[in-house]
C-alpha cells in the first residue's frame, strides 16, 4: 500500500533495520487512511511538503497529535503549522485546493505562539460545505523538518480515530 516516494526517501514502507529511537504520532483526523499520493494538492502528492500520511475524513474537528505550539495558521490553505516540545514541525491541512474559498468555514481560535495539549482542537471546518464546494476531504499531516529522521512509516490500519490511533511512527 505504501511506497517510497522518489522525491522524499524518508517515507518508508517498513521500520529501518537500525535506529536509536522511535516515536508514535497520533492522528489529528478520524477516517480512512490513504497515501499522500491520493491528495489533490501537488505539493503534498509529490512529497514537497515532506513525508507524512493522509486520511479521508468527514470530521469537522482537527485535533492536536501532540503537545506543542502553533507556528502558523493559514486560513486560505485550511492549514496549521505546529511544533512539538521535542522540535518536530508538522503541517496539518484539510482538503485540496481551498484558496478560492478565502478561508470561509475555517475556524481557528489559536494564533502563532499559542501552546496546546494533545487532543485539543486545533481548528474546525464545515466538511459538508467544503464537499459542496468541490473540495476533497483528504486531510494530510506532513513533517516539515524530517532531515534528522531516518524515516517514517505510516500506519497500516485502514481506519483510525483522532487522538487515539497512531498515524505514523518516526525513526531516529
């Protein structure tokens, strides 16, 4: 199901033979797991936003996968950039091309520098309205600073629950 992306070799199918540490990252979305290649956004699809995983979700609420702080909120992209306490930087994006919607139905009470706890709401959307606007409901979480990692292995589960199940495992 998962393949190594030629643009981003950090995306692995299996755990590496040797590593010093591994970390599970919880999913911020509930739904069916799909590959990044199944996203509408070419930056995610081609691995330019880093390795990660995607979920087809009908949930309106996106939750924090770990304890951390907000780096950036991007209503036009329906996205948020966050950083964990240990320095992991991630981008969480809802849907495909959303720029033409000018941030409508995107609600985020957090701003740059705010801190959050695991499973705290990061932002909400109106998924039914977005679907009516022709926006796919494929959501992605990617690693923006994966250079220090040996790689990541996405979950092998077909369906996952937000803040409960792991979306991927990181290997150092």
